[in-house]
C-alpha cells in the first residue's frame, strides 16, 4: 500500500503516517524498516503518550522522523519528551496543553 501511495503521488508530496497510538515497539521498528525506502515524512503517535522511554528506543532504531506528543495534555508532559530527546518532531495540541501562555 505504501509503495502504491508513493507511486501515485510522486516525489512532490509528503507521506505521513498517524498511527493513533496503536502499535508496540517491535511493530513500529519492523514497519519503519519496510517503508523507509518510500521516504515517509514521519511516523506520528506510534505508541501511547506515557511510553516516553519506548518513544526514545524507537527514535534511536529507525530512520524515519518520529513525531508525537499531541495527546500529552500538559506542558509538563512535553517537557518529559524534550528531556528524553524522545521525538524528532513535537506536535503539542495548544488547546489541550493549556494555551499559548502556558
């Protein structure tokens, strides 16, 4: 399916995968190995947001940028991701995380 999408949209479009926190470590690593040749822009929200150590392990093992933190509902949660260097791309939901002033 990923090959078909890449061939259909060509090189001028980014392919991004929102995994909706539905995978585990082994599955994400295997998926990344299989699809990296199609140059996805990112894998998003691969595991549950409280699994920061798992995000870090995944980030260290794959060659696709890892994004997330959309479902971490506080500014302190984002800080935990930053301190662990667990993501390549941070995507906080401003509304859920307390607004711009937080």
